């Protein structure tokens, strides 16, 4: 009996796999061919392919790290990413949401998704002047003094400054901006006994911190960093949502053992970070 003729294979559709699908195919091919080399069986097992939303995250992250997209650039819309990557909109939405939570992207309702600006970092081991930091990055620095007054110290303020209950203090509130965006809310109380002329200054000409740094030497400084949610008033002044986490630096300074200032600096967590680098004293051991 003569053999049956072989049926010709039907031509398949052209492969239009997107980067995410190609990623999966490459991973699967590696898993199939990993143990066939030299006719021997390999005990190594290829890692399973990453979840689709992780692949979308990696794809977007790579376009940013490679320089293809820079801070401020718009990311394609969810629908465009769905079409380009061949995944569901739910997958794309999760990837964008997590990258936003990680600080890599910024999402503006009704406008779009953008590559986030790199978060500037302020030091913790010295009194830093935010205006100088911003200008050193080549950015525009502006600030606005919202309150300048003498008032009765709240209980927590009098305790922090070591003053008698009901003592009088100076109080200033300022908003500091980088390229027009609020990055710090300064809420400062000052002991009039050590800086009697503080309230007389024109703070449109000199910042409160600059005046104190120049006229009242800080012999001791205490910094405490806390994370939390802003109050409604703080969120409004920083132009953020009430649910957006913030980093708060609480500073107290003393001169010759007398408290000078008690200040809170509130920073939106997506726009700022605090850190330092220092050389430890090697002679001091930690037990």
C-alpha cells in the first residue's frame, strides 16, 4: 500500500506578539530547551515567568531607566498599553497603580500618567536650608509666609521649648515650593527671650530659618522624623490629598542650653525624602 500523501501545513497568522507576550514565550522556550544540551538531562528548573502585571511594570520601568522616558514625560494611556502589550486593562491598571505607589509615576486624574520627578533628599545631620538645596539642583525656589504673629503657646509647644504654661511665643507658617510645587510646609515656634527681634523681620526678604541661623547660634539640634497623614489644613496648603502619606521632620534647637525654636516641616512623601551619609566614629562600639 502506498503511503498517504502528506497534507501541506496551513499558513499561520503572522506573529504580532507584544513585548509582554514575547517575554513569556522566551521564558517558556528557555524552560523547554534548558536540559537538552549535550544529550544529558539537567536538574536545573527555569524560573516561572513573572506575573503579567509585573511584566508590564518591568516594561515601563525599563523605558524610564533607559532614558527613553524622562521625568515629566507622559506615559501612554491604559488603552494604548493594552493594545501595545496584549494584556487586559485590569493588568495595566494594577501595574500603573503599583508604580505610582512606588513613586516612579505620578497620576493626575483627568490628565494622564507621567514619569515622576526624582525626589530630592535633605540631610538629617545638619540644619539644611531648603532654598539653597532647591537652587543647587537648578530648580526655581519660591516661598510664601502665611502667618507671622505673637501668641500664647499651646501646651505641647511650651513643653517642647521648656517654657511656663501660657508663655508667649512667636509663630510663623511658610510654604516652600520647587518649580511651583509645594515640597515643604514649615510650622515654626520661636522663643522670644532668645530672638526678640524675630517678629520684626520682613520674611519676604529673609527666610525665618536664615534669620535664626545668622543671629542665634544653634549649639544643640534635635531631629525626629515621623511618617503619617497630613491634617486637612496641611493637605490643602501642600496641594495634596488628605490620604497622601507625608514625612514630618520635627526640629528643636538650643543655644547655651536655652531652647530657641520648635518647628515641624511636613513633606509630601511622593515629592521628598530625608537621609544622610556619615562616617561613624570607629572607637565607639555598639554592644
